[in-house]
């Protein structure tokens, strides 16, 4: 398995299953949803999928949804036109334009406000969006990988996450087991870290 940089370390059943899913899922453009606790390596898995796919020569854009202020989400995702708001002194491409032809990794997807979830759903369904302050629709061809450390289905039941978006992103799920459930991987991980140091 050819990964982005370091190998995904571990030979436990849980990690072997993740590696096999990476190999199988990388071949398609279907949305992938990675579930795992903080520190389990969700971004590493997303990178492995991208760099084993037919899009590997194109850009991989990572977006941490938990690090964007709510008022800037739309501009960050879809870009904006000059004058769209006070600080918009020039046109700016958003993440979906920058990732065109490649992969976009939406980390901490559960942090996405409901207002943005509707717009993300449209991009996933039609590959179209409108920059903030723009009138002309743009198109994008991206492979979407998303991840969260929160139970997304619980948020759906609490009306904090759209059910239609959940079904759209959760087509090919990957669950990364925490290290406490695969203690046999501790030794190889320690050796790997010592070797790197």
C-alpha cells in the first residue's frame, strides 16, 4: 500500500481492515466518511486514500471545519467576489475551487453550521456553488472525504445535523479503532516513533 508519507502502523485486525478499505475505496469517487476518536489518524487515512486514487496528481485540500468562524464558512468553502463584504478587497477562490480535480477532506464535519450544511449538500449532489457576492454558478469536480470524532447519527437525531447530508457523506464508512482496542499495535508504533526520532 503506497501512502502519502509514513505507513499506517499496525497489524491488528482493526488496522488491517482499515488498510483494506483504503485500498478498495480509493478506486472510486464515492464520498467517504471516517469515524474515529481524536488522535486515531483520520487525516492520515484521508491522505492515503487520495494518494492511492486516480486523483493523486491533483490537489488534496484539508479543511478543519472546527477552526473556521461561522461568518466565514461560505467564503472559505466557495470563495467570494471583490466587494462582497468589507474586507473582500479582491476575488478569492474557495476550497472547492482549489480542490477541483482532486480531493477535499472535511475534518470535524460535525462543526458545520446547519446553514452551511444545505449548501454543502448542493455541492455534493450537483457539483455546483456560487461564490459569496457572485451571480454566476461555478462547477467543481472533487472527491469528498469527511471525518468527525463525534457520533454524527446522534446529532441527526438531535436535529443538529441534516439527515440528508448524513446519508450523502456516509456512503463508504471507515471506522478507525482507538489504540486501547488494538494493544498489539503499541510495540510497532513505539518502534516506529523511536526510528523517526
